[in-house]
C-alpha cells in the first residue's frame, strides 16, 4: 500500500521522506493539492479504478514491457550479465506514459477538463498530450525555449496531438522554468485544471503518487528477474533527472538489501567544471518547486543553471525520495559525463540494435562500467527508460552530420 | 507590541487601511534601494514590503519575475537586501519593513542565522511565499526567537480551519491574495474581496492586508474600504522597470505614485 512505511524511514510524516519533500507552495495551491491528495488516496485504494488503470497499461501502453538479456553487450563488457527493462517499447517511447495514463485517469475522475504539463526533453509533454487526446481533454504543455530548439520532433508530435506548446522564455529557459510557468498557470486556473507533473518531485502528494504509478516498472522487473534468472538482480541502474524512472524501478526493491540501487545523474562536461546537472552528487539541500530536496544552488540560495546533453536530465533539483535514499545510504548516486553517455549510446546501438534516449545513455554508460567490475554469474538490470528517436537530430549535429 | 502592530493600530485609529507598497530589493541595483524606500514613505507608505530576489519566483507574474532578474543581474544577494534595510533605518526608525520572498535564499545558511541578521538590520517581519502553515517550523520559530513577525498568505481557496491556524501561528498581519493567479494580474473583484474578508474575520484575529491585482488609486480605494492594509507591488515595479538604472527622477516618480495610492486609501475612510 502506498503509505506503508518504508524500512528506510523510521518515522514517516505523510508527504515527507525523512527531512525531504513536504508542501512548499503558494497558499492558493494548498486547497487543490488537498483535493488531489484525497482523490488520489480514494482512487488508488479503489479496485475498480485500479483495474481500469491496469487495463490501460496492458492494452494502451503495451505492458508488461520485456526484460531483455543483452548478451552481446554483456560479453563485450566482460563481467556481469546486463539485462534491459524495455520501457522504450511503451507507447510514446518512454516510461513517462505509465505516469500520465494514471494521472489523466485521476483527472477524469475528478471532473477536470484541462491538463497542463511541464516538459524538458518533450517525452512527458508527448505522454501528456497523448493521454489528453485519448480522453478528449484540453492540453497545454510548458517547455523552455532552449529545449524547444533541441527537441523539435517532440514539439511537432505534441502539436499533432492537439496540445498547445507554450515556449517559456524566463530564467534559464529549460525544464525548471517550464515548471515555474506550469505552477503559475495552475494557480490561475485551479478550478478546471489538473497539473500532471512528470517526475517524482513537486509538492506532496506528487512525489509519492508518481512513484506509485511508476513502480509498475520495478514490480515487473522483480517478477521477470525471478522468472528469467531464478533470483533477484545484484544491481539496478537507472538515470536520474527528477528521478521518476529510477524511483519506479527502485521502490519495489527497497527492502531487498542485497540489491544495489544506483542512480546515474548528468555529469555534463564533468562535475568538477560546474557545468552539469548532478544535484545529488554535487548539490545541497534546499527548497524549490514545492519540496525540500538536493538542489544545485549558489552560496546565496539562488538556483544555478544546469548543463547536460540530455534535456530530460537538465534539472537543478531531484525527487525528494532520492534525496532521502541517498542520505540513508540505501541508494548510490553517480554522475556520467556527456561524452561517456554518447559512448554508451553508440555501444548499445551497435551491440544490441537498440537506439536509446540520451537520458538513458547515461545509465547505459554506468551499467557497462559497473558490469566490468562484477562476475559473469552476477546481473545488472538497466532501466532502458526511453528510445532515442527524438535525439537523432541533436546527436547528428553533435557529431557533424547533416540530416 | 511590535512596530508592525503599532503601525497597523495607528492606521486603524485613523479609520483607514495601511498603505503597503512593495518593491524588489536590489532593483534596479542594490545601491538604489534605500532611496526608493524613503521615497515611498514620503509619498505616504505606512509599511514597506521589500522583495528578496529569487531565480525562481513561481508565484509571481512577469513584472516581478523581471524585477528579480534585474536585481540578480546587478549582483543582489540577501545580504545586500538586509544592508538596504540597515541604510534605510539610519533615517527612518518608525516605518515597519517586511521582507517578502521565497524560502531558499532565506534559509541557505540557516533560518536562525537569517532571522538574526534580519532583526539586526531592522526588519520587522518576513513573508515567505512558499511557507505554508503546515511547514511553518522551517522559519516561524526562528522568526519568533528574534521578535520578528511571521506573515502568512491567505488565498480564495483557503479553508476556514487553515485560516484560523495561520492566525494562531502567524503574527503582525495576514496577507490575503485577492485572486487566483500570480502577482500583477488584472482581475480584481473588490466585492468578492470584501465578502471574503468578512467571512475570514469570523475566524482570524490578525489584521488583514490585501494584495495581488491592485494597480491604482481607484483599486486601492475599493479595497481599502474593507481591508486593514492595501499592498501594491507590480504597478510600482513597472515604474522602476521603465526608468532603469541611473534615473535620478525615479525616487520622485515613486513618491508621487505612492501619494496617489495614499489618496485612494484616504478616500475610502468615509466608506468604512
């Protein structure tokens, strides 16, 4: 059950993860957040709602997603067996849809007629526009101007799906500013609007709600591992921007202490250069976007600009549950640079014929490094969170090709 | 009794609302702020709200977002804002100053440190936009320890139970957000505000200031008929934006703008 205390949190307060999480928002949003929390608790515990959601996940999203043994990649690394949890095979090409299907269903049950969302790489925007189209809801997606320039295919997909894509021109013009703008929209249109947050951040109950909706990844991985390997994996590896694919993968394994949980952040040009997006590796606790968590901030508490080759990881915060998992030592967090992620992208493409998203490529790069330090009878499951079609233009440009 | 309470009681005794202008500290540059604060007081401000700039002002509209960007581009830090208050206090020991902003810059070193520095600079109260009453422990005890008022926001969506809790946890005044939206919006409904204030007064004991969407003397007059304080922000910040850096006439412009707002507040006396 969603509010069952985790073994890592001795005295959980609702909406908090140790000292992290909470609800730090303008007062106008408290009423809507309470309404959301109540509807969420009722419906998540309602068998009819759950079977409705399960049916959507099976027949619309295409779940369960396969667990695939990447034998050639494993051989090339020469260590542990690498398995891929194929979230890239979901409808719309990433794990994001697990969350949007659930939240849109919730919106519909709450009688909301308008969906808003923030997006970085555009995957969450596409997933939101997709479910809005299917349910006949109006959809507005906020996206930083910088991200719009580097994720054109997804911008076009959202427009085809009937969503309005609003270019955000404030601040650093990336994901964090898109989230500010979505919060401003919500505070203005609270009566008819449902805000689908795309990651396990934001004010309570979002971090917990998104985790529960994404935990289908970890539950399936657990079953499939037992089936295919006869045991649990030795390590799970997932990329972390806000951290929703990672928390979805990790959460069902939290009490399995023998399973290492490793989150991979965007190291950009290298953490030592200051041009990165590794909030857990290099940030400090603070308050942004409704929750207390690790943030990239300066000595005066101003939020710093981030850098990553991948728009989806380009965020100065991280979900509060990851902050807590880091502090209590249950999960480990590392950073992988842009250049290493590109190598991971190519290695996976050539050895397995799978083009992954640049976000995912960070996890690929680390899983390969990790596998080399392990024995062949051990296993690593990598959350292949999304496919790379959206990134072809920016990869080509980076590597001097003209498409 | 705090300086803030005294001032609000003084205005109430005069049968009028307090005029509470807002400006962002360090906009257009840190050195300009003390003179602008004095100018607002000369124009008739009773209390000043001074914004602490933040990179991510999620409850603010474009006007105050840009003010934050200008202030940050000019190098403004929390320390600069407190220094501006300290400089202001050299010539004005009476006008209460309330800092308004977001938690992260305020608690960067620690809430205790920030509150001690603020009290030392001559600040009277703090309004952190993202401090909900449920999370009051993040700042309120540290404010109280320094004798500073903790000012909460009330919204059209606030339940009576929460309003009561804010009135008990907070001090100084409560700031009622007049509309669903961000600062600088133009959708003021003075009758709806008056109705809401009347119902809030059944559950809260603190004075009620009203802000968001009050743009001119006419708006100020309408709201002052029912509120204990009238906050005007974006309309004044726009004047600063228009002037830019190094405009010597800006203090006079702000003084005149405050004087007009004060006339609106005074005109409402007869209607109270």
